[in-house]
C-alpha cells in the first residue's frame, strides 16, 4: 500500500460522499493494485484493444410485427 494509492482512494470516496473508516481504507488500498492490474490486463488482449463498446440495451418494450 502506497501513500499515493491511499490518497487516491480517499479522494474517490470523499468525492462520492461515501464514509470510509481507516480499516476499510487500509483494506481497499491493499487490494487496489491487484484490481488495477486485472483491469489493465483486459487492454493487453490484441483482440479487444480496438473493439467497439457493447451494444446499448434499450428497455423500451417492442412488439415485432405489431404496433410500437
């Protein structure tokens, strides 16, 4: 856990007005590098690097062949 990670996480939680105890901050900061590395590894896949975003789901009810 680095001071930079702790400062970053404190700022994120404070910006969202989420209360965070020192114990929670220490636990999250300890796990953050692993989570960050896992997220970054997704962009290392050549097949996914330039892929377009997923289709957006529309929650509107549709009736194929009938009135919309």
